[in-house]
C-alpha cells in the first residue's frame, strides 16, 4: 500500500511493524528518509507509519491545499483510511505546526506528541526572527533552490547545497558528512513546483504556542543543543504535561545525527505514558 488517497491528495505511505501506531511526520522540504533508524528500532514493537506530505518527494504535487490547517486534515484523512485511532506523533521542525494543529482539532486521537525542534510554532512572520543566523529568509532560500534546479537539475541543486549549506542551512551538521550528504539529497529530491508552493504553507502558520498549551496528552520536546534556532521550553514552564530533552552536540536533525540517543529519549517517553 505505497499510496493512500487522503483529503483529495495521493500520499506516499510506508507501514512497518505491528502494534500501537507511531506516525512519523517530516518537516518542510524533508521526506521520510529522516527516520530509518527510528523505524528500524520502533517497528519491533509498534506499527510505524511514515508518509510524505503533499508536494514532497513521491507524494502528489497538488495545485493547492498546503496550508497548515489543510495538512492537518491530510493527516486526519490518512489515519481514517488506515483505520488508526489513538496514535503517537513524532513531528520534526515545521511539521510540528501540523501536529499541534491536529492535536487541537482532534484531541481524542492522540496518546502522545513528540515535537522535534519546534521553534516554528512561533508562527509567521515571527519565526523568521529566529532564523537570523541563516543567510536567506525561508522564502528566498526556496526560490533560490527552485532557480538552481530549473537551471541545473537535481544534481546541480545537490551540488549547490553541498557547497553552501554552512551559510544557507546552518541546521545541517558540520561534523557528520554522511548525515549532511543525506540531508542534501533529501532537500533536493522534490518536484520543482514544491519549492514555490512551500510559501502557501509557510505563510499560513499562526502563532501556535497558546494552542500547544491546550493540548492535554503528554508532550515531549526534543532539540539538539547546537541547533541555531533552539527550542524555548521556558515558554511552556506552566504546562504540566510537557517535558523537554536536549541532545548534546546535535543541531536540527537529532534523529539522524544521534539516533541512539534520540531513540532512547523517545523510548523512555513511550514507557512513561504507558504506550
């Protein structure tokens, strides 16, 4: 079942393992290749579901429908089609906005929420204030990536990102070349239209910190202590069902940079909530 029709969009889906479901949700301009170490580990005791969001990777490039609200409904319809009810979501970076939106709209369907590098919950345009260490705004970066891909193809975009990631994408690790190379491939794997359609999603994100405080299920934040836009758990200091974990020496992609530590943190969270 590689494709599921959800909310009028064909989404590429991979299911691995059996048991209670964990849904892995990649961020913007990512794909499910963020999660091989997690799926290998957790599929031993859980049903791991990973899908590529609309306009990403192998999923359909729909002409519209990329807002955070609509993509939360992509997730809801996908779960309906798969017959899944109570789930744990593991969301990364900009997809944390989809996860929190889903959690506030469909609270009865969540057993737990793991938010990996969640600064984008500040919403647009505030999240750009947190990206000052980047050479370009999120929108300008994607327009540049589109321009390079149109002129030089996917291999040209990979080459451009590999040569310039330290200034364009300081979220990539500088000390783990295999991880960086894989991230370059992931960021360059999308259809050309993805790089401009991303703007519909990016500019639709509201300020979601107050909404996160409304979430009743257990919530875990995970962030690398070298992330250039680190989480700010002090914003949730009065939220009793929230806890924060830091992964030493990692930047944005903790699940790839430090998979053993990441999996251990998630395993302890699942045990704590009895999942």
